[in-house]
């Protein structure tokens, strides 16, 4: 058992990250407090500096090569998705399809991205913000898993 110096809660050692330089081999701040501090730092006071660093890091040759390998692997694994994305992009560029300005969920006003409920109809999309888009895929994945079971 160990006490977190931030929240003062006493927790088992499983509630603390390992740290070789500490006397008991664990950090003195619990996992929840550590996660909260990292989140506040990354999305708060240092946001611009971290984004600038991430952009510069993404330009490194080995990172570009890794990104190309990941994209290439995804394209080989999902040719129907790649085709649908390409056809939609071409339709948007030619003016045949217009993206919505906001998410299709009424209470959400975030910038949307295209969600394909069915990749065989590439121009039939729902415009969802990234958060709702992830939720839509999670729901579809759960339905697919239940059918296979």
C-alpha cells in the first residue's frame, strides 16, 4: 500500500506506475493523478509547443517512411474502403458532392468528416465529427461481432 502525494489516497502498488529510481520501485503519484497531470499539460499550458514539436517530428524521414508503410498496408488490407474514399474525394473536388459544415448529430456543431455506412455506395455518406464517427464504427463493429457469434 502507498499514499499518493497529489490526492492523498492510499492505494495498492498496482495503482502506481513503476519507476526504477524510487525507493519502492513505484512513482509517488497514482496513475489517475499522473494521467490527469499529463492531460492537463498536453492540452493546456504547453499545447502549442507540443503541437509544434509533433509537426516537426512527423517530418523526419524515418517517420515519413513508417507512415507510408502503414498507409500502404491499410490500402492493401481494405481495397473497398480505399476505392470509396478515392471516389468520394474526387466527387468533392469536382463539386458533385458538398461536405456538410457541421456534424449530422443535431446537438453537435463540430467540423465533420465523411462516414461510409456502406462502402459499396461510396457517395452515400453521413457527415460526422471525429467523436461521433468513432462511435458509429464502434456500433457497427459490435453489430458485426454479434452476427459472427
